[in-house]
C-alpha cells in the first residue's frame, strides 16, 4: 500500500520494503482488496502473510481476531506484540513467517489512533 501520503520519503520506504520482501524470497506479492479481506485471506490459508502500515484500528480489529482464532499470528511490524492503536500489523500463518517479514521492514513513523506518543 502506498498510504494516503504520496510524499517521496514514504514512497521510497514502501518501495524499499517491497524490494526487501522479494529478497526473503517470496513466491508472489498480491493484494486483493481491503486490509480486512487480505487478513482474512491469511486466516483461510489463501495467503501466508499480510502486512500494513498506515491503516486505522477499525480497518484491522475484527480481521486480527479472525486470524488469531484461525490459528494465525498477529504481530506489530517490529515483530513485537500487536498494538491495535499503532496503525501497523503483520498477520501470518506462522511466527517464523511473521518474524522474517518484521526483520526486513523499514518502519514508517505514524501518528497513533489513540493520539499517544510512540515510546
């Protein structure tokens, strides 16, 4: 996703992250719709992982529960514990996949949904 921000800095990070992911290696990259649809694709086994930065809590809350209930992994893009208000998420079919994605991602600084400052 290119976010709502099309600033050159954000676009560079997004493209750099895509390049980093392709070097893991992966079999393919796709997005089929909304964040929730993409996360539910992970829950059904139709995709191994999905990550996003810049979406809001209402975009990921229900789908994060669905992924967890289906036996998937939900983490922050840093690899740490998922924080619904952080506006960033990795969902994956295994913790190994989530960790391999988190390891290569460059983080885009975002304003939290709850207005709190990042640590």
